[in-house]
C-alpha cells in the first residue's frame, strides 16, 4: 500500500512526540472518525489516538465502501504497518468491535499482540443475532437506526443529507450482517467489553460471550447508563476506564 494510501485510513491525534502507546479506534456502522474527536484530551498525553476513517464518507466520500469484513480487516491491518513501532490497543464500537477483533487476529498472526482489545456495544461474533436489514427499504433501515439511539439520527430527516449518508450505512450493514464466524478464534490479548444498559441490540449474555475469545481471567464486562450510543454521554467515564487499562504494568 502506498504511503499516501496508508495515511488516509487514520485521523491521528498526537499530544506527545514520542508516544508510549497507540489506541486505534473503530467507528460503528455508518459512523466516522469524528466519534472519537474528544478522546485524545481525556487520555494520558503519551497515548496517541488513531481513529479509523472508513471509505465512502466525509473526506473519503468518493471512494467505494468496503462491504466484507475480511477485506476491511486486511486493509486496515496493512495500513497500520507504519505505526507498529509502538504498542497498540484496539477499541471498536458496534460494527467496529468486530473489525477491531479481526484486525487483532491478523496482527497476532504476525507476532504482534495488542495490549488490549476493547469492544463496545456488540455481541460476540459467534453469538450475534442474524439480521438482513441491508436488504430492506430506506425507511425500515432508518427506523432501526433510530431505535438504537439518537446519535445524529436527525440527519436522516434532511433529504440532501439522507442521500449522502444512506450508501455508507447500507454498505456497513451489508458488511456486518454477512459476518457470521461460527467458531471464531481466540486472541491472546485481554478483552474488555462495554455495553449500555438500555441498548436494545445487546443482550448481556451475548456480550459476555466475548469471554470465550480470550484466555481465562483475561476478560471483563463493564456496563454504563444509556443506549447503543451510551459512549457519547458517558464519554469521560468510559475513556477513564479505557485509560486505566492502558497503564503500563509495574
């Protein structure tokens, strides 16, 4: 991958010239790197944030969306190579949780074990509900998005914005709804799973099943008040919890 292609995959937030660790953050279906714009100032200064910029939205609007998980994970893992001179941790929200997990698997296959895999608002891959919303009409898909929470949902009421947003949203739903690994491989990294207590898409037992994908004693489940997008209102508390898990061992 050419250097200019690598750089377009991440919005890089740097507060130290020589960061101790890089936290790679993966947005949800239809989401953008903007979701994590407030995180850098809430994390330790020596933690650099790389927010993933999926194609098909914002300043990558003219690029084709990626519609299968394997291609997305391979491409992001390849784009991360210039940043592998520091330890990595991965945080993914909703669809991004599965993308982060798949990137972690590929990094570990190359001998690079992330410091931590942090997954948010998503059932474990082998326990996720099977849906086919990407095949429905726009109104049905938008209604489902609204049921999850009100994060920017008002944009779908504006015809011009709706026309811009729907292709990426539908492509992302196609990607995550086709992702059904029946026997996903465990990672060596510890896993922490986060969930909003009122999230209609995340039954706790399905989120708890992420514990199957790491070593015994290397999993923790944390819940916060809120719906699928609890991480907006609970951003300071969530990021504080993430930061505590990124502290170097004594």
